[in-house]
């Protein structure tokens, strides 16, 4: 876990130092799971959080780096967490509507039966001022073992 936090702080420092301040944007969000997959054996907790740093590549495209702290509960009522580290892109359709996707690695805590998994998350959202709402599909997998959740993410742009 210490290695993950060290990696995140190094990436954030490098991105802040190499990009112009006006082209960078930071978002902090809270996730709430949506009850659409009743057969899912691992469920996302309300209150999981995501942090996103994005760089303005063009007027419509932003390159993103996303991390966070996602809490889950499996069918045996065991709680576990993961820390995703994902890179992606976001396309703005207009000043309000956008969509995008991120992919990377999710690192799990010791209570989980795995240590890391490939993770991806496509999303669509709307933004009004500094507040945005995203509908996110969160999935991690490794070979034949996968998990998917649909969540609503409410975030604030700093």
C-alpha cells in the first residue's frame, strides 16, 4: 500500500510540474452503487471515493489520471478495498455533456483474495459549474474472474 501511495504522489507531482496550471483540472467525487445487477456477489459500498486529475489536450479532449479508494463487500460479508490507478480520456460533447473511459490496475488490501487486477471504467456525465454527475461502469478482471458494478459518481471540480 505504501508503494501505491508513493507512486500516486510521484505521478501527481510530475504531472503538476510538467503541465501549465491553466490546463490542469482536479475533481474529487463520491460513488454510490446503483442496484441493477442483483446476481452480483461483490457489491460496491456507498461512500467510495475517486480523485481525478485531467490535462486539457484540446478544446474537446482531456487526458485523465484517476485514483481513489473503493470499498466492497462480498457474498461472505467480508469487506475489502482497492486502490485503482487508471489513465484515460474524456471527450466533451458540449459545455455540459461528456463521456470517457479509464483503464489501469486496481491494488487490493490484504482482506481480498487477490493482490491486483486489471480495471476499466467507461462513463458518461453532465457538468454544471463545478459540480458533475457521472454514470460509471466499474469492472476489474483477471482471466476468468471478473466483477462489475454500475455507480453514480457526484464530484466537485477544484
